[in-house]
């Protein structure tokens, strides 16, 4: 059983991570904002995985056991916040949209010298934190969560798709191949009741997560579309644009 580190304070810092490098499971007594200034960052908890490119940040509430993983060369900018500061009012992980101003605030705040306390020891830094908190309160949440199943029947089906997101078999066929021992109707009901989405929605979310990771390491768009299960590059581009507001070829942080 993997040991879970307890690091009481979530430091405000910058850490460079090579692609596929992770930070083992740990927890803090502080809240944390995790932002990839470059590359793509994922955070995994018992409840599932959240993924964030450079246009998103991750909210990790105090006490949440989580692990990080980088895709592409990633600059991890972490902002630690004491529990009395909860600008989102959330106690579960979430993905936050990061506009130009919020991005620059996170970069500047993590680069600036930090004092003894979580808010620093200078008026300029405290003012910067105040604006940063205001921007976080106004930031919209983004649905980039891939929930993890607990029911063993769903776990078996989802494992097949994690192994090959391009697997296009029906839910009934996947259930039979996984030995789930449940009908398609039962599995469909479990997806909605346990994961909060339909089977097609969950599979699309999985494919988008995998696509972000592949794009971050420079995989060509056509290859990403094929490896993630879209029938054509144009179909992939359409879904990606609707999810992220831009095409995969112009994705921020993408390797050339």
C-alpha cells in the first residue's frame, strides 16, 4: 500500500516537471491552486481525475489526498491558501477557467518572494493576493472531471476504455468483454447514478483527457484523433473546439 505524505502547509512555489513525471499521493492542511504555466497537468483523487491545460487551473481543497502528473514539459505553479480563504466556496476539487489576467497574477504571485506567512510579509504581495482572490471568485468552473467508478462492474468496463480510448464497441459489448455480469440497461443506469453522466458522455470525456495529454507531448492532431477514437480529424477538431474554445492545432502549451 502506497504511503500518503502529509505536508501540512501547501507552499506557494514553482516546480518544473518533465513529461509523465508525477508527484506521489499527499495531502495538505491548506487549500491549493495548481496551474500549469506550460504543458498539461492532471490531478487524481479517489473520486476521479481532473485535467488542466494552460487555460485552466485546478482547485484542490484542504485535506484532499491527491497526486499530480505532468504531460509535456510542465511548469507547476502552486498557490497555497489557508482554509479561511476559500474564494470558490468549494470543498471538492474543480477546474477553473484561467483568462489572461488570472494567468499573469498566478505567475507573478508564485514568482514573487514569499514571507513567513501564507500571505507574505509585504503590502504589495498582500494586494496581489487580494486581486488574485477576486479573479478566482469570478472564474467560471469547467467540466473537465473524469469521475472514477466504485462499482466493480463499471470499473471493469472503464478499465477497457482507459487501456484503449479508441475502442468503439457498444456498452453491451464492452460489458461482455469485461465480464461485468450486467446488462446494458444496468450498466447505463450505473453510469448515470454513480458517475453523473451517460456512457457516451463519459467516453467522450475520457477521450478529451487523453487528447490533451497527447497534444502536450507533440502528437500530431490526426494521430490524436485516431488514437482517441474519433472517426476523422475534423470530427475531433469539432468536439475539441466546443469543449475548449479553440482548435487542437492552436492549443496553448502544445509542443511544436
